[in-house]
C-alpha cells in the first residue's frame, strides 16, 4: 500500500463505510483520523450508535471481493475464528413460498455477526501507521473557510458533562455518520441547498434471537431464508454465525412487526410460508431474548443533483443512501464507494466533491433499482411505479419461479443479487428463453404450508416433494 503525504483527512463515523474510507484515504494522506461517538476499537458486540448490528447481516459477493482486495487474507482470518462462509447460491432460499434450486455460483457469502466483521476490519485499519481513532466524541459541526467555499475542519466534543469542544483542522472531511447524517442541515447553515431525497416507506421491523445450533437444522447449508413477497409478506433470515451459534431475524413490513415476547416470536415464526425455520427452533435453545429494530423507509439523498457544494467535503455510506436491509446490500455498497473514493484519490489528493458524488450515485443506481423496485412490488408500499418497475417486478416473479426448475436461473439471479451483474443480465435473450419456458404468465405464489390439506405433498430439504 502506498504511503500518503497529503496532510490530514478526518472521517466522521467508525462503522463499515467510515473504516473502508479510512483504509483508502491512508494511501493518500499522511494522517487519517476516524471520529466516533462510541468506543469502537476492540468492540465485537452491538454498541449504542449501531443498534441494527444485532440483526442478521451478510457480506455478499462483490463486497467480499473488495474486502479481500483491501485486506488480503481476511476471509481466512474470519474462518479461523469460526465465521461461516459459503456459496451464495447454495443457501436454502425461498421466494414466493417456493424453494429455488441450489446452484454453485462461486460467489462467497460471509455471515459473520456484523460487529465481529467490523471489528476485524477495524483492527486492520487501526494497524495502518497513518490511521488513528478518536473515540467517545460527538461531532458538533463543520468548520468552513471565511467565504464558506471549503471545509477546513470539524468541531468535536468529548462525551461527558465536562467535555470541552475542540476544533480539528482537516484537509478533507468525509461524512460516514449514517442515516442520521447532519450534512443536509450543515449545508443549509452554510448557505447551500439541501439535497433532494427519494424515499420508499416500507415500515420494516426486524426482530432477532440467537440460538445454539443443532447440526441437523441446516443440513450442510449456511442459512435458510424465506424471503418476504407480496403474497407472503412475513420473512426470515436464519443462519449460522459461529461454530455453535445461529441467528434468526424475522421481518415484517407496514406495521406487521414481529413481536419481542418469546411466545409471540415463535408464533410469528410458525406463520412463515414454509415450515423449515419453525420446525428447527420450536424446541431450540435460545441464547438471548428477542430484540427489535425498526426501519421506516429507504432514503436516497441526491447530492449529485446539487449545483454547489463546498470543497473538501465528501459523503459516503448510509449518509448518502440507506437501503432496505433485507436485500443485504449496505456493506457491499459501502465497499463500492470506497473503491470509487480510491479512484478519485489516485487522480488527485483532493477529490472534486460533485464529481465524486456523481460517481457515488452511479455506484448506488443498481442496488437502489433492485431494492426500491422490489419494495414497490408490495401493493401497500407508497411510491411511483414506473413502467420499468412494473415490468421488472412482473418478470422477476417469473424468473424466481423458473429458478425452482432451473439452477442456471439461480446462478444468474445470485450474480445480480450479489451485485456482480446488472439486473439487465436477467433479461438477456438466452436467459429469457429459459424463464419463459417455465413461466409465460406470472405464476401464482406457492401455498402457505399451514394451508395445505393434511397429507398433501410438501417440499423436502432437497427442494423436491415427498409425501
């Protein structure tokens, strides 16, 4: 890695987007200071500022490849401490109440607990000579030049009653403070426009509980994922996260939220469209009580559409765009943005903000199309349904049905879900022929397992049917 010599960069926020930004900034800056409101070094459990990290997360395909490039050997490092890794296409996936066929895609998914993954990455970043962390400090505001044309520092304050504000000079400031970013308000205070926002209100809640794993639950697969659909809007992610620990995150939308009392949690699990998860955990050994996290809306801030923006300020991660987490895109998109930042830094030590934000917007376009478009397939979700969205969702329902019959479709679908290929890859002529061979019309959803008559054939773990 090259050693930087271009002054000091300050990163606001020490979660994944911030530490990945710090990693690439250390190639161009002599000093990189990461500021966070919490204690973050050595922390591998959920903390105050990141309550969402208690729930199921996955680092999929494109994000995994980028992390391995930035931190060579990190996959083996994680495996050595018991973090499960596996092929994205060989998990047990259910869409519209039907299991798609498994496929060996060659795309790696890492299902570490989010705080554990961040801890390993953060330790790697903290070991870089240029990087230091300023923990337990609140960010108060930005410091601008007299003409307000550029950012020259930040004001921070140690947490606690006796904390005295301090001004930190900077040659570049990167906001990675997440959904609660105050950059829109700071811009307004400096005389700039706030960015427009795109919102898709999904009213999602996760409720999560950990269990001691039994080998027979997963039968050789990494996770079991009944994904929510319009016909079956309750979903779950049930996966291994350690040598003897697994996690169950239940999902519900538009106010239909999974309960946090143990009896209600189990009953919600029973209401999933397939029995696999319920039959595993109904007699399982819980390791904790259920906890819930609410995600009201996906939000995309359109910084790239602004005509003016102060120099020496960049915005990354959820501070730009926070996605519905059921799609598992957040960490991978943060990794894509880090590589965008690296390209701009290699062109010059101080990226031009609007050019950078335009490139970040391009990195966001595809995952936003996938997640926001998918959410709009739910009739109750409010939002503009363009012809592209309507046609795309109608085709995707056919595609997912085809994947229950053709593993090549599973492979193609996982390449798109893993952000390796664009959604248009699913509509290439050869693939469309495969899809339409199985589903000329939009298929009816699979029946809920509780609605099947007693004795009716039901899916086995292999995806076939048996009496």
